[in-house]
C-alpha cells in the first residue's frame, strides 16, 4: 500500500445540495426526466451520479498524477489500466490471452502474495479505488481475489426534502442537419425537463477499518474527498445543471475506528424543514436547518464544512 497512514477514525456525513431550474439526474429509461420516487413524488439522485462528479473534480484538480489518478473514466479502457499492475509485477500474461486464467493460477502458486500486491498497486495509484472500491474485470477473469475491492466510502441515494415538481419545457432548434431539412423547415421542436427548485439530502459513510485493512485511504484522501464534495458542482456546469450548489456538509467524526453511535442516530440529529408560512420552496432560504447536538454523543464531533461553524 502507500506510505501514507490510513485514517484512524470512522466518519459519517450528510450533504445538502439544491437545484434551481435544472435536472440534477436524468433517467435514461424515462426520456431523461428527473428521477423521482413514484409513491411520494420526492426527487432522487443516484450515488453513481455523485461519485462521477467527485471523480471529475479530482481528475480536474489533481491533473491525472499518481496517487490521484481516476480509474473509472469516460471511454477509458479498464483492461489497459489493470495491465499496469501486471506490468509492475513483471507479469507478461495479458487479459486477451486465451490461457490468461491458467497463467495467473500458475503464478499464484509461486507467489501467494500476488493478489495483495496487485490490489495494493491499484489502490496506491487510483484515488477512486482507494475511496469507493472497484470491480476490476481483468483480475476477476484471472480468478484473483483482488478483482473486487470494497471501498471505505459509501453513499446512499440523495432524496429531496419535499416532493418536486417536474416541468416540461418546449424549445426550438434553428440549426438543421441536412440540406433537405433546410429547404423544408426553419426549425425543429424539442423539449427539456426541469425542476423549478429542489433541496436534496444525501448521507454517506467512511469506514476506517476498510481503509486500514483494504485500500489505505488516508487523511490526505479524506481532505480531498471533502474538497471534492464541496466543489463538485462548480466544475460541472451545463444547461441542465447551471444552478446547483452544495449548501451544507455536516461531518461526524467518531473517536474510534469502529464508531461510537449508529449512523442513523447521527443523521436524525440534522433536521431540515420549510420555514413557517412557506408552502412551495423556491430557494435554500425557504428552509431551516438545525443540528440537535444533544442527540450526538460526546465522543463524536460534528463540523459544518461550508459555513465552518455550528
């Protein structure tokens, strides 16, 4: 693993982020409409969506240099990245070889530590593997135990505090694709889906034991994770996500690696509700956020990483 020391404390955290006149996470199975809970009408954002934004921020901020490289990238061949670990161990076998699994099995007989060494190489070089874990199909194909790495940082789905209103906006396109289209029409019609306003809450978890026993996730990695969460929408602007922002980030630090209280008790201490007299929220100022510190054990510290105080 890396020479950096893995984290020694367990953490839980809550993110509050909002969207204004945008689509935070379209569903490709529903024409890219914003995701919603069909029973309650609350908006949803997947963990995969937020992990992508964290990865993109790290890739932008750290310039693809080890140990901050990103494993899961757009149109990046994972087998090629996996092969780097094989090359580092001076292994000539390649995933495309017909007898790849047999070759790896024979190598493991001579080197019982091969699984760990390959895993440690990938964790040492790729931030998102150290953080979220990964399924590395090359190693799975070779029947290596390191093919599936469980990361210490896990996220749940984000859910809006209140039901969201999905609106379909018609748009026109003046550009035409072909000469025939240019002769027959001046423009084409399209549509886009927006949520006028939604405040979302996402809970996350950081396991010190998985950091210590598996990936080597360090305090330096943890600081970059907080930085990435706070800035993940700043470098992800688009027509659909022009007004998205992280409004609050509450971090609960336990006094031990195993933790001093169940996560749900800590999350229950953060109460978010609309202000009195507000029927339909249209800004973050329409909400009140309170942290009941009486529900938090003395051995757990809580910090608010946007405003910096509680």
